[in-house]
C-alpha cells in the first residue's frame, strides 16, 4: 500500500512547463545576426570600415543558419518568423545604409541621408512582400526570389567598400557614385526580377566534383585575398541575374503552355455530348418473362 501511494504521489508532481534550449537555438542565432549588424554600425562610427563590412557578412552567415536550424530542430514558429524579419531589416537594411552614409554619403548632406533612407526603406518593403508571398507563388517559382534578397542586397550595397579594400580605387568612394549605386541596389530589392534562391537546387552527379573544386578555390581565395574574392563573387552574382531571368521565363512559358493544353483538353471533353438513346430515360425497363 505504501509503495502504491508513493508512486501516485510521484506521478502527481507537476512538471515544469517551458521550451527546451534546442527550440530556442534558432532564435538565439537570429538575435546574434541582429547584434552583428548593429556592431557594424559601431565599427563605422569608429571608421573601422573593414570590420564594419565583416560584421555584415557575419550577420548574413547567421541569417542563413537560423532557418536551417529551425527546420532541422523542428522549432519553426510564427514568433521566430517575425523575429527573423525584424533582424533582416536591421542587419541588412538599416546597418548597411548607415555604414554607407558614414563612409561617404555624408558628404552629400541631405541628399546622402535621403539615399540611405531609401536603401533601408526598400529593404523593409522587400521583406514585407516576401512575407506576404509565402505559399502564394506558382510551383515553378519556388527556386527563385522576387527581387534581390535582403542579405545579398546588403552585400551588393557594400560592394564599393570591398572594391576599395581590394584594389584601392578611390573613385569607388565618390559620393555621387555610391549614391547612384545604392539607389540601383535598392530598386533591385523591390523589383520583380527573378533571382536564384539556391535552396532546392539539385546538383547533377557530373557536376559534383567541379563544384567541390570551386568551393575549395573559394575558400583559398577568402584565406589569401578575401576582399578581391568577395568582390569577384559579387560581380558573378550580378551576372547571374541574366541567367535567372532567362531560366524563369522559360519555366513560366512551359507552365503556361501546359495549362493552355490542359484547358483546351478540358474544353473538348465538355463539348462531347452523350449519345441520345432511342428510349426515354424515365421509361422503366421491363424484365422479360418466361
């Protein structure tokens, strides 16, 4: 009797309610990305431009990891999605705009500040459009982004800094050039240009070895000449816009052709009328009698 009562008492002990640490890891990574982006602004205030760009790159890496970790740990939630959007706006919209303003746009006065605001606002609009389009895109568009994504947009906006670090070209620090470049990048983020997402791309077996070789060369370049390598990667990404546009239009045309053929086939089936029977349908059928 005593053992049974003891077991019942142990079962009635209330358990502590809450989330496990593993469920919070994606949100922790997202908060780290926000901190990295804001740290880039601090480095810009101290005129440590290389550290400022590295902070934005770290934020982009963390932003890539938080979604992967959420799917791996099965801890995706509405709270995490909203936090991720806020983090992207701060790290890839506000922080790059402030870095560019303190780097050279400040020389333009109010115009430079307006350009910085335009870059940040376009990043926020791009994120809002991305959130509203989740689950609403056609099947052929799942491997594409609509416009340049926020992390890539931040990298393109900071491309003049990387070019200056790599080649020492002071012309890239011209306030007018940086202002025009920032406006172009901002418009690319809110445009309808299809860009590769690289999330569900399947690599053919014959391309696996060349891809691994390219990754090895990329790592070696980042170790030996990081700024030149990053500048080259940015230029290659810009060139990929043409390829993504052609691929998207081809898939869209193929989908429209298949839909047209399907609708025409359905229309022909509707036009076929059932054969008229000689006897009325309401007439009862009599069984023959022996």
